[in-house]
C-alpha cells in the first residue's frame, strides 16, 4: 500500500486515533489470530447510522406505548367481564411485543448509538439469545392464536369436550415459550465476543470488540487487520 494517496493517509491517521496505539500489545504464545481485510462492516456511515437510530427510536416508542395502552385497556375491561380466550391471547401478544421492544429493539438501538459493542462476552451471548427469543415468542403466540381459532371452528366437538375454557390457550402459550427458548438457545453458543485488532508497523493495537459468530476453528475469536 502506498501512503502517498491522501485518502489512505487519512484512513491511517483516523485508525491510529481510534485504535489507541499506546495500549498496543502482541499476541501471546500459541495465540491464534486470523489476518483479514477490514471490510465495509468495520466502517461507519454516519448519515445512514443517524437515520437507523431515528427509525429504531420511533419503533421503540410506538411498540412500548402501543402495547402498554393495550394492556391498560385490557385491565379495565377485565374489571367488568371475565377473561375470555381472545382477551387472554391479546394480553400475551402485547406482553410478547413488549419483550420484543426491550429485548430486541432497545439493545440494537444502544448498539447503533455506541457503534461498537460495549459489553462483555456474557452480555453478548445474552443479548443475541434475547433478540432471537422474543421474535420467536411473538410469532409463536400469534400462531397459537390461529391454531386456537382453527380448533374452535373446524373441530368444534373436540374443542368443546377437551379444549374448553382457558386450558387450551394456556397450553398453546406455554408451548410457545418452550419452543422459543429451544430455538433461540443456539444463539448463546454460536455468538461470542470477538476482539478485532489492527497492526501498525509490527505493533498490534486493539481497535474494537464485536459481538459476532465465532468460527469453530478459532479458539480465541481474534482477528488482525494488517496495515503495511
């Protein structure tokens, strides 16, 4: 790489500032690293990031306010009438959507604001698990509502004899929670905290940490960007 190019020189200067070269260190004995090129995902388009943050903020506000109002309305209705199947599903769907807001949208918004992941390895795994779990849960609760309607309409006799009251809906919602947990569990194992480094003139400067998929053949999930 030639340093005569102005854009390359600017990138070099900005990278040094971000990487904090005085804290540079070398990999220890036996440490596995992978030399990779710095991709587009490692850079940041501030204009696009600002738009994404604004959009996520609006979605988060609407999700929290809308579902909270729905729960309050259901609470007022239940003071005057008993819990019905539809009220039960509406309550659980609103709760699931609130979990989506706090477990998926909010962590992503914080991640976009800070640009780089700021937590430890445990937090990385928990967030990745929650972001998938809440999406599964919201989808499965909605699916269980459709299954409930199918059973009541198409299998009326069976539903009346074995599926009456809230017993059936409670079983379906419980299955939704269990399946969501099972399907989201792999996220806690395939994602981990990755340490991305930048090497300047035989030094290795810690650039940032990233919560991403760790390749099976890399034990420490570190990768090195070489700038020569």
